DNA sequence: ATCCAGGATATCT
DNA sequence: AGATATCATGGA
């Protein structure tokens, strides 16, 4: 399959999009990115304005276009964000990032696991999880694993889950099992969450009380539940915002970020609220550009994807 | 050795 | 409401 990206609204930089820390399971070998979409093992590569896609089993063009959010008019989104002159500095070095439309269950699990971890570790743990509880997919010389279904996690033994070596072992194994159960029972209904307004959907996710706080909720909302106004805040975003928008941020918060003291819940609300207010309905897009820009600046993206 | 990474939560005051 | 302790991996 080929997708031609010959108009600005369809602009894309596959490398930046795959490596900017929103997804964790894609790997790059040569110029091909290899990953899974549903139960298909997929590889894609970009040459200038042409995207080439191959898969182990047939997948539809609309499935790929949806995943890459090619339905978003990127030139229009950036036109809105670039009304802020400061943001231009960011897009001088980072271009073509798209927020991906992830599967909500995979996204939820990924960000529950992500707590207090760096990206290589998140990748390792997720791979452990998929190898143990997903389905093996063999495709010529490639081997991959589909993401475990909620049912498979629901039925998993706690001891087997902990073998995935989560950051917070047994505690997170329990959280995943509880979440899987709620999804299986229909208590968590991702289609409902997609239809709710941002604030309501976020409150619903956080009220479940199984490892979803402010940050995880915002990531899941942005990356899988159509809330492009969500503005997740981690240490990198805090540093980027303090560096670029210092005058908008309370001095004591600036000092705490600069001294690398832990972010309090109020700090989170302050920074996330600033993001949504300042960048508007596409704050989540701005967030991804800021995040990747700051990590490149601090030299933290050195090839973690082999 | 110490510090740090896409934090959340229970338990204090 | 706000501060604090706890959870407990693995790389630099």
C-alpha cells in the first residue's frame, strides 16, 4: 500500500512521530518501522512524500490513515499554534509530528506502566507483557506480538504478570488486572469516554482509582480518546514550558522545576491548565512538539528504537 | 554510590 | 487542602 503525502495538510515525519515518546512498541531497522496494528504485523517507511506500508495480513487504507491521524489537517493545526511566536522556535527543529490515534486499551495499559519510568524501560516492560500474553505473529523473517486483550490480562495469574518486571511490581500487576476486569465488564466504555467532554472523561478515568492519575489520564485522553486539548505534563514538559514561557508561570513553580524538585499536584494543574489555555483546542499537539523538542535539546532521544 | 525516568496513592496533619 | 511516605527497576 502506498499513501502519498503531497499536500501540506497531510504532512508527516514518520521518524519524529514514531520516536517522540507517544508509542513504545515500534522498532526501526533500516528505513522500515515495524509494529502492530490490531493482529497484523506492519512495516512502513517514508521516502519524502511517499509512505509505503506492508503487513502480515491485509489491512485497510483507512485503518492506517486513522492510526496516523491523516484526517487531521496538520497545516491548519500548526497555523493555529504558530500564532504564538515562541512556538515557532520549537517547530524550526521539529516538524511533521502527528499525534497517533492509539487503541485505548493498549494506551491505558502503556501509560499505567509508564509511571516513573524512562522510555527504554517502558518499551522493555511492554514487550515482556506482549510476549507473555499477546499472540505471536510470524511474517517472513519478522516476529512480533499482538497487544494482550483485556480478557487475557483479566485471566492472567498475578505471579505471571509480575514477571513482566513493572516498575512497581505486584501493585501494578493488580492495577492492570482491575482495569482489564472493568473493561471486560463494560464499566470502562472507551466509546462513551470518546463522546464525553474532556473534563468529564478525565474525571471518570481518574475516579477508577487503579493507577490513573492526572498524567496518565491526560495521555490516554490525548493519544486514544480524541481529546486533542489534553496537555499531559511530565518533567520534560515542565522544563520546556518554564524555559519558553517563564513569564507565564508562578516564580515558585519555576524554581521548583529548575531545582528538579518533584512536581506537586498543584504544579501539574498549573502547567496543564496553562497549556490548554495558551494553546487551545490543539494543546495536545503543541505538547508533543514541546516534549520532543526538549528531549532532543537535552540529547535524550539517541536511538532507543533498534 | 547516588540520581533519575511520560507518577499514583494512602495516610497523616 | 497540603505535605509526606511508600511503591521498588535499571541505566547513567
